[in-house]
């Protein structure tokens, strides 16, 4: 959903607005208002995209496949019958490609920022023209942060565990008092789609299609409930960083991590790739449509030409994959093999990152 819409709601109501990459996203502005913002030349999105394009060109690093894994071309059955937007299960063929063996880390993203002076969307000043009637002192850059409630709550209202936090960004994932100092090997978070795309272009890479992402996650294995197999805890051990306990207020941390885990903390898959399930959501290059699988291309699909999410008509979204440390058996079980996530192009939060791929 639109981050500027969230901020407007936050400052006008005095309540914490939220957005999450869960399967139950809800609209916070009327469709008519959203379309007006999207089409306005002074919209935050238009200004950011223009600035991002200017900042990310001309400073690319030498292309390298260090830290990447080669995935040979092949066929697989894509999707799952567990979710309406991930069916029908259909056969897909992908060409070979290189993929990052783990999520992009804080250290890697910091190198990009040093080389380009890039400023992420969550850090950028807000344009008053996008927030008519909102006092200037309330237009503070920030992003969405998971904030667990003190006790058990209904799972029908995400606003009870997500809030907009001024000053939250990739360097301060949960707010201005937080820091990534000493966390070089953790996945970078608070990254929007356009931020991830800018990094990938600078690195001489690109974001994966969701077909490439799922093919890498399945790693040559047949259709199973989880990417790692049929059991949630093989041999009684957690093999992915997800939420244990009573969501959203009580995380028992059985897997050892209350939040994101350092990359390579869990076993690699048969292709030699880490953390393709749980830990942090990962952006894909495909636009999101809930009905895309009914008409998906068979060979090397790249997604639809337009975006559509019935829950937020008119809002451009891209696909996210893999789930995160907040995915629970009680809510948002999107680490299930073949399942899909979605997110508004310019939105970010503290369980959202990415990895890259590269053509041969």
C-alpha cells in the first residue's frame, strides 16, 4: 500500500498506520485518492523514481559472480493449491542464471550507498504536495516497524502490531534509536522495490523473476509442503527463521532468533543457496496480479504487464517471496512452498529485503 497514504493517516488520526507484506493487506485510502496520488507529477513516487534513476547510473561496480550460485536451466511445477493467487500449479521452464547465495547484507548495501550517495525511499523528505492539509512538522521520513502488542489480540487487525515509525530506515531498522553497527552480515531491511532495483543495476545484476526464485528454492525437489520437505521440523530441528509461539505477542524464539538472522545461519539447500524461506521477504521483478497464474507463460515467465490486487485496486505492487521471521503457523504461512507475497513498489518494512540474480 502507499507509504504516503499511511503517513497521511498516521499524522491525521494520531494513530499508528501500518503496512506489512502479509497476505491480508488492507487499503487505507479510497481508490480515487490513491489514483490521484499515483497520477500526480508531484507525487512522492514520481519524484523518487526520477531521483533514483539519476543517482544509480554511472557508478556501477564491475560485474562479478563471486558469492553467487549457478542454477542450470530446467523445468518444474510452479505454485501451490494452498492459496488462490498461487494456483493453478503449472509447468514452467527457466533458462540458466546466477543467483546470490544469500540475501543482500547490510555491508553490501552500505558499499552501494558509499559509491553512489543513494538515499532510500524511507530516508527521503516527504513532498507536502502529496499530503494536503498535513502540518509540515508532521511530514517526517520513516517506515513500518513490527511492534508486538503486550497481550494476545485478534488477528483481524494488523494495526495492532504494525506502526509507522519516523526515522526508521535501513540504517535504523526499527527506529532512530536502533542501529546496524556490528550487523554487517545480517540481511539489509527497510528496502523498497525501487531501492532493491537500484542496487541490482549498480551491481551489474537484476532482481529475480518469481519463477527463477521458486525454481532456486525448490532446488530440483518435487512438490512438497515446504521447500525443505514434508515436515515443518525435520528431525526435530528448525531449518528456517520463522515465528514460533503465539503470534503476534509471544515469540518463544525456538529457532534462536527473534528477528532477522545473520545470513547462512540455517542449512543451505541442494543448490547451495541459503535462506530462501523465512528470515526476510525478498523482492522479485514481477508485477503482482492475483490471477496471473491462469495465463502465465511457460518458458521463462517474467510476470504480467500490469499489476492488480483486488484488496487495493489501482496500487502498483510487485511480488515478494519466501516469507520472513514473522511468518507463523497461526498467521501468514507464506513460507509454504509455492506461496506468494506482494508489496507496493515504494513501501518497505523491517522484515523486507532482497537478493539478486545475473544472466550468464
